[in-house]
C-alpha cells in the first residue's frame, strides 16, 4: 500500500507538472511532491523497521534494509534539491538561460527521474531494474542539455551515447543471468526475481554467471562512473543545471552501484570464488586513483566535484568488492554520507558560480566575506568530503581502511595515496575560493541555506553518532549480502 | 515444419542478420543505412516468429509483431522523416579505413563465437548456435558507433545493438519475460523521441550532424 503510493506520487506529480506548465507555483508543487514522497518513504522505512524485509505486489517488489535506506535517502535528497532548485532556477531564469517551456520540461522530468530511481531500488525483477536504470538515464539526458549551449549539447550527446552503450552491456548480462536462472527456476517472470535467484544461487551455472558478471560490471559500472567508463560523468555534471548535477552525483550513481551489488551477491553465491569481488576491487581502486589525480588539474569547479564523485564511488565499489562485515558496512555508510555531502557541496557550488557568473575556479574568490553562508557551506562541505574527523565520511573511510589493512594489507598504500591526493586536490582549490577579498565582479545573492545546513548537520551527526536502527539495518544488509 | 527445417531457416536468418550488420558498417548513404536497418528488423521479426512457432512459446508471436512494427516500420519511418526534414538525405559520410574496420568486425565475430562457447554447450535449445551471431551483432553495432562520426549512423549503431540484444534473448532463452520485453520497447521509443530532438539541436547548433565537431569538452592542461 505505502509502496504503490510512493511510486504513484512522483508519476502523478510529474504528469501534473507537465500539464500545468510554467505556473508561478510550479517550483512549490515540485517541492511539495518530493516532500510527500519523502513522508511516505519514512512510513515505508517504519514498516521495514517493525516487520523486517517483505515482498509486495505479487513478488514484484522487494523491500529490505539494504534498499529502504537508499529509498529514504533518494526522497530526502530530492526534496532538499527541489528546495534549492526553486531559488537557483529563479536566478537562471532572470539571466535568461531558460524559458517557460524548458522550465515546464525541467520540473516534469525531475519527478520522472525520481520515479525511475525509486522503481529501480524497489523492484525485485532484475529486468525491470534494468529498464528503470535506462529510464533514469533518458529522463536526465535532455536536462543536461537544458541550456542548449554547444558544450551542453555535446555533454548530453556523450551522456546519451556512452550510457546507452554501457547499459546495453548490462542488458546482455541480464539475458545471460536469465539463461542460467531458467534452467533452475523454469520459464517465466519468476526466474528474474532477485529473491528467487538468491535462494537458488548455489545451483546457478558458474561459467554463465561469471560471463554475465563481466557484462553487468561494465554496464552498470558505466553508470556508477567507474574508470575507464567514466568519460561522460564530468561533462554531464559540469554542463547541466546544478540541481541536476546534485541528484546525478548524489543519487543516480548510488542506484547504479546498488544494482551492481545486488548482482554481485548472486554471482558470489554461484561461483563460490572471489572473482566478482576482485573485479570490483580493481575497478574501484583504479577509479579512486585516476579521479584523485585528475582532480589536481581541473579548472572548472563543477568538473572538480564530478571527479570527486568518481573518487568516492570508487571507494564504495572497492569496499563492496572487499566484502566481509566491516567493509560492506563501511561501503553502505559511505554511500549514505557521500550522497548527503556531495549534494550539499553542489548546492553551495551552484550559488557560488551564480554569484560570480562563471564556473572557473580562478575567478571565484572571497566567498566567506561575500556570502558567509555559501562560503562556510562550501568550506565545511569540502572538509567533510575530504574525510576530516568529525564528519561521517571520516567514519566510513576509516572502516574501509581498517578492513583493507586486515584483509588485503598490500592495497593499503594505494588507498592512502588516493585519499591523500584527493585531499590535496580539493583544498588547494577551495581554500582560495572561500578566503580572500571580494572581487569586483562578485554579485550579492540570496541563497537557499536550509538544504546545505540540513545535509551538513546530518553528515556531522552520522560522524559522531550512528543511530541504533541504522546500525542494525546495515548489519542486516551485511548478512544479506554475504 | 520439421525441426531440422526450423533450425536451417533460423540459421539462414541469423546469417542474414549478420550480413546486414556488416552492410551497415560500410554503408555511407543515409537512406541506404535506414533501408538496411529496416531489413535487419524484418529478419529479426521473422526469426522470432519462426522460433515461436517451433517452440510453442506463444508470447514470442507478440514479440515478433512488436519487432516488426517497431524496428521494421516505426523507427525507420521516424528516421526517414527526420532526414528529409533536416535535408541531409544527399549527404555522404566520409569514412576512413573501411578495410581495417571490416577486419576488426570479422575478428569480433570470431571473438563472439569463442566467448559464447561454454553457453552453447550448456544449452539444449535448438537456437543455441545463433547466440554467437547475436553477440556479434551487438559488438558490430558497438563498432559502428565507435567508427562513425555522423549522429544518424551512431544512432543506427545503437539500434543495431538493441537488435542484437533482442536476438540474444530469443536464441538463449526463447525471449525474456513479457514485462521486460515491453519495458525495453518503451525505453526504445523514448530514446527515439530523444534522439529526434537531439538531431535538431545538434544541427542548429553546429550546422551539421557531424559529431566530430563536438570536441570542446576535453581535459586541458
């Protein structure tokens, strides 16, 4: 019941926003719709908290501790992004970068994107998971090119083509998975249900699943933004509107990683070896290293944080690949805190670039003096992102590091180098932007401060105190993924 | 129809699909590309229907119908109209190194046979031998997207990949569950809508559909 309501709200709000068009209160409708989804997702979480994992809708949906926390995260971040987007898009409109038609499209697609992600998270059918991932891509492609500048169109085309190719590989992997499942579970839709597959994963043919995972890894890995399939990510993030960068980084990458982890659980059960884990370790570590070194030479502020997203998704992928209770726990916590921090940073970045009329870092200066809320928001967000102690990312990275030292000590130096270089890359750039005098081209701006404050507060809280229910959820999910 | 005849027919159609994939790879006229793509959709639809008849899996008839309508008629028609509207039907795409591309294509086909070997041994379906052709079609579509610089050719490569995936599903498992197949078809329709919009945007912004002009977003030192 709560489940159907959850999915219907975003579809109906999307339709309503497409229908009413560029009404004065369209941004408010967008916020209200997202907030409503958030409220319903809390009810769903409460249900899981009380009764544990359950199946719904004729086994079509599956809710367990692993996906329900991502559902709450998705609806929460989309609500705060909608709040941020109200102020942000108003300024963009005043600058004449978007017109009424495009605003209508923007709002409708925003809700459709949320629907696609919720569907991907909640469905039990691996085929429908694939369809929803593709739908999430398609909903955001035209949002990346919203400004219609040559670079925006180039970025969106790249996003469309590369993710299309990538996700096609994932479909081939799904076909192979179905082939293996059909021999055990018989024909029909039941053979693609994750819960059924998980029960019989020991009987699935290992040779087929090994091949399937290679395709799934490349396919969903493209959407996670893992190196070397990451080319679309910095472009799409830097050219699209900032609210979209925030949800792409904070939410879509998480959902893609979620899909990959679900598939890994099946492959592990079948092969009984550590092959899938080793592949994820390799891709994760490579992403961490390449992205952290790429951060050193960025000039565009949004590209810098796009590479930082690749870096953090690399760390999370690495953690899930490592496996074991501590690393998996750390990986899940990392997905949560990274998503909160990164969207907060993108909110501040959006305001900062509006104040200076550019995304070039060398022209953004004196933020703390010009607008203390934006300046401190950016500085604190970056401190959290770099893994400074009181914040949640310190806790998750510490857990992952501990697990690495215990399970694969030889990889520890590589992990540390990646983290250190990323730290340096961020601070070298952000410190001069936050400090210093106000440049003459800076314009005052009334910023949306609530989203940033809320996110950073949560990240801080998660760093010093992990609530009991969250810890028990993570532990339940760890048991599930073993 | 006897079983042997069905296997023979299916192999023939698989060969024709592979042939159209190679033809797509080297064709440089816009209309000809679309014609070949429509033929590929036709072979795919007929093959699906034959497999449906022989195996008794009746939802394959629906898939076959869906394939014929979407991939043989609707998508080629949309592309045809777009090309006329954008006035690019006389354009001839320049390509470099056609022989090398062909050689890579052949290597990809052999690679596909090698990769699907364990699966073909496991399968008991009469269609198992065509799985390699299906994977080869996916790979050749990918190759087309990489080697071509025209937006229309890249999209055709993308759609040919989709054809290959569909063919893989029918030959490995007699088709995916219906809900998945319908969902994929829906995604394909939305994708068609989106690339239609893109063609206009690229054409108005860059004055041509040559994607090589879009090279501003690069890592600079």
